[in-house]
C-alpha cells in the first residue's frame, strides 16, 4: 500500500489550487433557507460566533497547506484501498469506486476553529483549527472525519432529509394553527425543523466518527488521537446539546463512543497492520 499511497498523495498535491469555499453561513434553521455545509468540528459554531467569515485559501507553497495535503493523501489512499473494506472493516455497504468525487484539499486562512467538506470531495480546515492542533495525528483525526462524511455520501442524504423536514415542520405548524408569516411562527418552524433534523445530524456524525477512526488507523496514525481531538475541541467551546442550533453530539459523548472497546479494538488492529507494513 505504501507505493499506492505515495502516488495518490502526489496526485493530490499536483491538483490545481481549489477555489475558495463560500463563507460559512450562520447556523440558522428556518424553512426555505439554503442547507448549510456540515461543520464537523463541534467547537466551530461557538468559536465563530455564528458570523460569516471572509474565506482565503493558503497558497500551494505554504508549509501548512503541504502538510495538510500530505495527511489527506494518506487518508484518501486508505479509503480507496480494497483491503480496508469488508467484514468488521470500514463498511461493505459504501459504494466504490467513488464516482463523482474529485478530491481536493484546502486550508482556509481564518481564526475560527473548523473543518468541513463538500459533497464532491473538497475538504477544508482552518488555520484557527491548526493553531490548536499541532501534532500530525490530531490534524489527521479531523481530516479523517471529513473523508468519512464524503465516502458515506452524507451531504446528499442530508439534503434529502432537509427537504422532507421542511414539509414536516410546515404540517406541524398547521396542526398548531399558527398564523402564517408571523415571526413567532417562523421561530416555531425553525425549532420544529431542527428537532426533526437532529437525529439525522447525530447519526451521520457518529458514523463519520467511526469510519474516520478506522481510516486514521489504516493510514498509520495512532487512533487514540480521535478521542483526544474531541476532548480538545470540547475545551475550546461548543454549543450545549439542548441548543436548537447544535448539529453535533456533545464532545464528551463522542469521546465515549470512540473509546469503546469494539471500535477502538478494530482501529488498534488496523493500526498494527499499517505499522507492520510500513504505513506509519
């Protein structure tokens, strides 16, 4: 796998510079508004204050950009390698090859703490995040989560559920006999839609956590970095789980699930195999 990984990493590094991502939207959930990107660091919304930020991608020659693309290349190579699928591996249900995914990686020069991905395979992390996570394994632990979202096609599923939740919120408002166009009605619809969407958000986050932890290990990074990152992000700050704007489970809960014996044991086994084959 070492040769394959190196080739893919060079292929990624040789891609044209990705276009700057759109400004991150405030995390509002009102009927009819555009679906936001999934912000996969739990601290993101709290750290950014819900404000839009001017996006500027670091140049290809920047050391942080090269460092992040190298790690992303390792993780994407692990995601593309057949040996990492099957029984008790990543997931036998994920469809491959990954049609429609054009992997690109970028580093956004911004103070907010965030990592996010798009449906077509663009993955971004912020310099604010890199400032808090200095070790390669910790940064890779964020990137692996985004790769997990992409290969599981989460954003497409999220769009479908977002559309359906709008109808459910509308009919719930009708049952409550709320006056149309009223501000209180819009806020009520926002809260109802958020409640409908929350199980979808949480389910996808947990799945990306698990997939990502196995990818992290298969790429030769210590899987213990996965739980550690969520502890760190929880310290930086996050929305309370009962906040309607929250699209992510509490960091403490994610640490608990990733540290469970079955999940961590599988990741440790993959990490040992990767180390034996010289992928670390």
